[in-house]
């Protein structure tokens, strides 16, 4: 359990790696919890010592009205942080009404930190102009999917939209799901990470990252990506400008012994990034990932022997 290593975490490089890392998506499969249970979970997580690892609560815009009964659980010092997934493009007006209602209901007891756009959404600058009238300080992510050619097309469109924009669009990449076909190959994920760095696009991940290290899971009959693999690869891409082949190798690595946190560094094989580099990459590039469980990722991470005292040079 995490309690065996927790005392050192906030002083070590792992603190920069894990801060605000996990966006809680308990409403979504495989957990698919009722909203009341999910929001009560989220509220309880904020009372725990590990709350610094917790990001926003992920919710579809169409369900924002269901949050009204839980207003009294939150306040200005403990606000309900949200990342909102928009509905279909033609339902934007309804989504905006729901966002406005949430803002008016929660006021300083709630904040919208992210807007997530589905892959089929028809992006245009007018969407953000309307959102800006209601909320401020939010990030926006466009989910991309498909073949390499489709991914390239998405990158080009987002790159053009970001030119001269005061609110650049980031990328959201789905890393799995409840069936094997929803898990992208390591090569595809490496390509997306590499392209995002090249184009200056921030990146968040969602789904399939319950486990720290890549492993085969019988329940989905597929290899599941590890969140330590994914964020180590992303951080090193941003900090060290590693090649696409190296990114893929990190994503494919199933040996936890190859990943090491010391007081001031994260190492993978012969590559090293400092705490400062981790912090910069996490804030500007590899932002977070959505998970329907907050317990499983941190408990499994705590069971691994990734944490060592300062390496002797």
C-alpha cells in the first residue's frame, strides 16, 4: 500500500510526477458508478493524505445538473474541480446552459478546469468565444483517434486553429477501454506523443491506465499500457527530445526495475530527468490522465520497488 512509501513522496521526484496526475472518472466504465457514489468518492478522496495526486472530477456536460444536490459538500477552500466532456456539436447550446447553471449554483465552491471535446466534434473558434463568456482559466482538449492519416489530419487542423489563439487546444488520447480493440498500439501512442512535442501541443490521456507498468490483463485479453510508462515517455520526450523509437521502447517496457525514482531524478535505463524537468513537463506537456479508479493506480504504484535513495555517482 502507499502508506509504506508515502512519507518520502512529497520530498522525492515522484511528487512532481504524481501531483494532480489522476482525473477521477468514476462515472465511466469499467467502474460506471452512479453519480452520487462517484461524487461522494471524490469528496472523500479530498480528505485523504493522497489528495495532492487528485485532479478534477470528469463529467459529461449533459449530467452537470445532477450535481446540484451535492453543492453543500464543497466550498471555496475545497471546491469541486471539474473537467467537462462536451456533447455532440449540435448540442453546444444545451451544454452552455448546463455550464452556466453549474457556475451559478456552485459559484466559488466549484471551478471548471478543463473542457474535453469528443473526436467527432466540429471544432471552431466560436465554441471557445462562447465558453469564455461563462468561465475562465480552463484548458481545452480535443480527443483524436483513427489511423495515422486521420491522426495527421487532426494534428494539422488543431495546429491551424492554435495559430494566434490565446487559448490553444491540447490533445486527448484514449489509451484503452473495456475491450482489446480500444487499446492503441505502443507505436501509435509513441507517434502521438512525439507529434505533440513537435507541434507544441499539451497532452492528456484517458482510459486503460489503471496499472503503473505495462502488463497483459486477462480481463481485456490485451496488454494494458502503464501510467508510469506513459508519463515517463512523455516527460522524457518533452525534456530530452528522445526519438519516436525510444518513446515506443519505454511504452513497451514491462520491467519495473527499469524505472527508478530517486530524491531528485527519474531514470529509465540510461536516461534521466530531474525533478525540475519533471515538474516543467507535467505543467506544460504531459498534464494528467482520466481513471475510473483513484485507489487502484496509487496502491499498485506503492507496491513496486521504484523508489531508491540518491544514486551514488
